C-alpha cells in the first residue's frame, strides 16, 4: 500500500516544540492510508494509519500511527525502505525534518 517494503523497525522522534506538537495532532486528523492488523510468522501486528512523508529531505517514507501504542502523543514513528538512522547518519537527540506528502 505504501509503495515500498519497510525496513524493520521504526525511527521514533520526540516532539519537544509546542507548535510542532500541534502540527502532529493536525496531521493525525488528515485522511490516512490505513493498514489493517495482520499476522506474520506467528506475530500479530496491529492496525496503523500512515501518512506519506519526505524524511530529512532525502528519504521517501511514512509517519505511522499505530492504533494501539505504549508511546505518548509526543512520539512520532517513521518508516522507510531503508534505515533512516543510517542513511541520514543520525545520533540520539539529532533533529530531523519531516514533510508530510498529502498529494502523493
């Protein structure tokens, strides 16, 4: 559905700016690409809402919002066809730009 096979795992971003947090809530209110829950190799994966995004001005990926999560509203989960951390050379605490692609 996303047009790519996600690299295993997500890159989790902590949103610290109040205005950015408002933007995250706005994004979560947009129409999303929904992926229903499924089971693979004995593991159950819950449903997620996805929003296509350009990550770090370099990677076409997506913001994923799980139906159920243990993270607070200040955490944004990103997926991509490759390791975002490796591709962008990220370390814990680095800032990353994320542009939601509503027209794609």
